[in-house]
């Protein structure tokens, strides 16, 4: 208490001068930040870049000194206890440090932003490449269905060709990485219409998609990949009827899609290879879109059936 009581208090003039210095420094900080943004970090590094800042730093400090001194002269009762040379040196020293700190923060911020943009661009490029690989995958299978039907049932082959054309149009026009579950199910339904032409009564599809989940976000072509895998590994190798059961369930934070098919072949645990190329590419897309927040699990049942379960974060449909 005695030490605090013995400390000299600031005069009105000193307080006014301090406020002026801070205000001029704040304006200068904005100007320095704008200047630094106009002088991007060179790649490769060049000495001219260093020279620009070696000149700019003392000029900024001089501007701070001139602006502060001019305004401090208007403060009543303000008298500096330093000589003009000492004040100039103090402003120059602190001003250069001030400039260096602002420039360093600015370049660090720009570098972080640049890295984030590069990462986002790489992610979009990877997603586009994976989607480009996925689309021909199931379109080839759909066209194969048409080719198989041509010599046997030309009329049904024509119907299938029209459905394939609709699928192709959708895949070419769809540029979103995520769509609503309703849009995805509409696309899957067209795909299943083609496969029903191929398999007839051998393919039975059951679905349970709650209305309150239809506006949720899912990766484009994700459910189609799971259904295609179920048809390919379920109905294709069997003579008896195969059921494909599609369900959707939601919790507070996650959306779960399940596609299960019946089977009567020898049970086996699926691997990344046996689960199919489509599922492997879907896993890659999930990793890019959600990181560790999404999961794709594939299991074989005791009856020889196969189930794929996709879990993604529940967050509603985002603007495209």
C-alpha cells in the first residue's frame, strides 16, 4: 500500500499524450497491414522483398513519430522530459519492432489461409476424381444390363436404355458432393428400375426411410454404391429371389444408412478387396468429406448375406 501510495500519478497531459500515441499507432497498424498484403511473400525468396521492408519499417516509425508529435503539441500541459533526439530514437526503435510484429502476423495469417485454400482445392480435386471414377463404374454395369437384354427381350432393353439415359444425365449434371437423402433415393430408385428389368422377380427391394430424414445430407452416389454392391453380390450370383433392404435411422448427431441383402452362398467376411472397388472409393470420399466423423462398415451374415452400414454426421442440407 505504501509503495502504491508513493507512486507518482499521471498528469492530464501525459494521459492525453499516451492516448494520442495509441490512436496514431492503431491507424498505422491498419495501414501497415494493408501495405504488407500488397507485398506478398515471394516464391522463390528474393532480396528485393527484404529491401522493401527495410525501407518501409523506419518510414512507418517516422510517420508514427511525426503524427504523434504533431498531435501531442496540441495537448495542454504536455511537456516531454526527453530531448527531441531521444524521443525520435524511442519512436524509431519501438516503431520498427511494431512494424516487424504486424508484418510477421500478417504473413503468418496469409500463409495459413493459403495452406487452407490449397488443402480445400486438393480435396475438391480428389472428390471430383473419385466421383469421375465412380460414375463410369455403375453406368458400365447398367449398360451391361441393356446389352444382355437386347438379344432376349428387345422391348425391355429399350426401356432399360431410356432409364440408363436418365441416369447418365443425372450423373453429368450433378456437381454437388453432398445431396439430400431424398435426391439420392430418387436416383437409386431409377437404378433399381433397371436392375428389376434385368432380374425380374429375383430382385425384391424393401425400404424404410423416415420422412424426417429425407432432407439430411448424404454424399452423392453413396447410397447408390451400397445398393449396387448389394445387387451385384446378392442377386447376380443367385437363382433364388434376393431381398435388398434399405433403411435409414437418425440420432441427434448422426445419420445411419444400412443396405442388407439376403444370400445363400458360403459366408465370408468382406475385405477392402472383396467389398468391391465402389466401396473402396466411397471410403476415400468419406475420408475427404468428413475425416474420422464418418464410418463405413461391411459385414457378412451367417446366411451368406451382406450388410453395409454408412454413418455420416447429421447436419441437414447445406447450400450448394
